[in-house]
């Protein structure tokens, strides 16, 4: 019951500000997740390229480059 009493004392403007802040943070979090996913994809591509190149497998390297180009 104490929580309800405290909530009633918070101004509507403050609640609105907090709701907007939460919405902004959720949007930023979604953007960070998208960036992290893209970074993980790029790391995978780099690994796909480095292994064939290190073993001098030109065909596998060319295929990895083509897959990367198609993903863009």
C-alpha cells in the first residue's frame, strides 16, 4: 500500500517524463542490439575469409566474399 501512496504523490509531468525516458532507452537498446548483431555478422565474415586465406583456399575465400556482398 505504501507504493500506491508514493505513486499518487508523483506529478503527472514527472510520470510523463519518465515514460518518455523509458521509451527512449528502449529505442536505444533496440539500436544497440541491431548494431551488435551486425558486428557479429561481420566477425563471422572475417573468420570465413581469414581461414580460407590462411590455408590458401582461393575458391572458399571468393565464395565467402560473394556471400558477404549478397548480404549487404
